[in-house]
């Protein structure tokens, strides 16, 4: 799957539902594993930190199927104009990707349609704890 199609896949998941003051499903994530399987997830922005990022949902689906190595990952949100906007993974998701498998330091993180970086670039000094 091309990066463009992966971005489109993540964007296709976005179906925001407002529950009280919280939004569920306003960010979609798609990832490709080293076995070329695709896993997806959406976020849940809930109170008191009980929600989760779209990346975490996609990674949970991947782990559920017994896979751990992520080749490429992207998260997409739609801005006020309805345009797709790629979001970088938060610090917690960066660390989750890293801890799921050491090889994931080489995971390609799509930051923009034309800008892709390896996770290790987003996690400086990542070797200090093992
Ligand atoms: Zn996150």
C-alpha cells in the first residue's frame, strides 16, 4: 500500500461522534506491519484521561492479531475546512511504538504527504533504558 493510500485509509475512518463535551472518532490511524497487514483505529477523547489515541487503537488491533513490527503509521484528523491533516504521534504513542518491538525504531512515521521520518528521529536518546 502506498503512503497516499494509507493516509486515505486513515482519513476514511473519521466519523466524529460528540458525547457530552467529548469527541470520539475524530482521528483515524492506519498502520502497515512488516507482513504488509493493515490495522486501523480511531481515538476516543474522554474525560480524566480515560480516552486513547487512534494510534493506540490501531496498535492494540495489531497486537491482538499477534503482530508487533510496524513498517509505516499515520494518523489523520480533519480540520475546520474538512481537509485532511496528518498528525504526528504524541509522546506516549511514540514510546508505545518503540516498546512494542525494538525494530520499530525504524518505523516510518508519516508527518506530511511528502515528509516521512523514522521513529528514532522522534525519540532522541532512546537507548538509555535498554
Ligand atoms: Zn498518542
